[in-house]
C-alpha cells in the first residue's frame, strides 16, 4: 500500500528539519507511540498502539533513519510485529522539505506492507486510518510550531 500527502508548517525549513529529525519530538506528534528508546545512532524502538476499525493493535516497532540530507530529505525504514497476533509490518518513508518563504511544505511518501490479521482488514479501512493519523500528526506539528517558543531545533 502506498500513501502520500503534504502539509505546510509556519516555520523555516531548517527548524522543521531539526524538529522532525528529533525522534522524541516526532514521536510526540504521532498518536499511540509509547516507550521510545534509542537502540543505536538513528535507530529507535517503540511500541505503537492503535485502533483500526473495531480492533485494538499494539506493535513493537523499529525505526531506522537510512538517509538524511539536511535540510531537504529524510528516508526511514520501519519494521514491526503486532503483539498478540501473527503478522508483520514493513514500511519505507521518504519525507521532503521545501522552503516556501517563511513556511515549509512537508511532502511524504510511505510504502507499507502488512501481513496477518491486520493485512486482512483491507486497504480502504487502512487508508482511512492513515488519513486520520495524518490529520492528527499535522495538527500536533502545527500546534508545536505555533507555540511561543516552538520546538527546539
């Protein structure tokens, strides 16, 4: 499954890049991320809890930043296993930052594959969940940059 989208933040590109590269800040913008741990440089583990349709899921995930070109692009690889059921999540994401005057446009592309029970839910349900997560992430990111001090860069 492929997901793509864009959002705009009222902050300079360098500041947005620094915030997005900060794993703790990024995780704070994603609903359901728990127990974030750095396990190696640019590699993190966490538990991700979410509800899809009528089912609750928890994943043990590992996120590795495989390429970072400041302040333009970040590419990451995500691998995870759901806790309590058989299955697997793998994804790659590419995030591009474009300066638009005093704002920054964030374009992202995610290519995800799910197996097991979650994969059986079907793409329409999973796409709806991804859109909901995108809206929550965008709102939290915008709120962080709208705060008087803004996130640390």
